[in-house]
C-alpha cells in the first residue's frame, strides 16, 4: 500500500468495523462504543469507500462479514492486538514483546495431531502467540502466497501445479488405529482384522489422507466396510463412535488421547496403513524459530503415539 493510500485509511473507522464484526451487530457495537447507530454506520460506509469493497451483508437482525470483510477483520484483529501490547508495555505490565506464529491448518487435519504438533511452541523460552486458521488446501495455498501464514500444517503436500512457490517439509508419519465403544470393540476385536469386512464404520471425508489410506487398506484386502456416516469434522466422528454408532479410524499417535477423552477402546491397528504430515512454508529452509521447534519435535510426536498396553492386554486385542 502506498503512503497516500495508507494515509486515507482511518484507523478509528477500522476499529468501529472491528467492534461491529466482533459483536455481530451494529446495535451491540453501539452499546460497546457508546455511539449512535447512524454514526457507526456512516463511519463503516466511509471505510468501505476507502477500501473499495463491501465488508458486511445483512443477516437477520445482525450482520455477516463478506469474504473481503473476513480478511479485513483478520488484519484488524492483529493490528489492535499489537496496539494492546504496546499500551501494556508502556504501562509497565510487560516488558517482553510477544512474537506470533500464524498457522494455516488444513480443515480436515485430526485435532489431536494438530495440538501435539503445535504443543512444543508453548514451551519455547520466548513467548509465542499462536494464531490458527482452518481452511481448504486451496485457500491456505492462496493465503500462503500472500504471506498470511508462517506455516501450513497438512496431511497432504502442495504440488508444483498450484502455481505458488511452496516447500513441503515432511514432519513424519503415523499408523492408523481402529477404535470403537467398549461393547463394539469387544465384538470386532475377536477376529480382527477379518471382522472389519462389512462392519459399521464412521469415516472422514474422501478428501482426507486418512480416508484414502483406509480405503486403500480395504481395497488391498478385497474387503469393504458398511459406511454408516461420513464426516468433515473429526471430533464429530468420535462423538458418534463413543455412542456406539460404528468403528472409526484414528492416527495411532492420537490413540492414547482419543481413548481416554472419549472413553472408547482400541480394536486393532491396520497393518501397512500410514498417514503422513507436512509443514508447508514459502521458504526452502525453515527459519521461524517456532516452526523449527515444530519440525524438530514432530517425528517424536508422531512416532510415539503408544497404544495403551494396559487396555489392550486386558482385552486381548491383537495388533496386526
């Protein structure tokens, strides 16, 4: 942005926009800012004129962000977060500047794996604020080219045909476990893995690496599951699985977390089925200290997802 354009950007108008977007309606923003509705509406129209884009659409009694509005809100959130840090530092509340790690996360990434990969950042000696955004791989790739992210975490590499300069840094791989409610696990564990043929399954969407690996495993064995449900949300699969609606796949690195959190049990491991994970950056060499920490600890995280030996031994589970 040129200096003339930057001078035309009124940051007070941007703040009014930010509050409206955060509160979800102009009337709620009025209560927060102690201003009248015509005043706020007029200032937002001025901001839209400067930016050359509509930022809001009507949504019942409230407002919803347009696609451009969502992008502007993300920038505004960072701008005012830095402003709060500045005021806090000047008041002596903190003399240490907090750096940020902007992470794009493929929306179908298993949540437990994502957390384990990002967890080492929390232990860095210098504080790092993690800013996460989930989206499709196409959207993440587009935003990476605009330098919106420091890194993308994905179970799928970005290929050269995307038209964006990116580098796929392998983080490691993990096996695939099959889990289920206690009653269902006991039923299908006995003849595992033959028992999986025709068994009721809850599966991730077809555009996920874990789904492709599970489908390939069944194809190689000449078997097929009875698909009860297909889900974009990995957490929702586990809720259905906990209720006994079907068996479901889990990256082996997350088995301990999943079995404890959802009170489900391991049925068995799919021999030869693997899921790979990548850190995708715009640079050939990883330079961000937080991304370096993720990369250095990732193989340990992914290779040390231990099956709970007490549970499997007590139930007689067979690991193939």
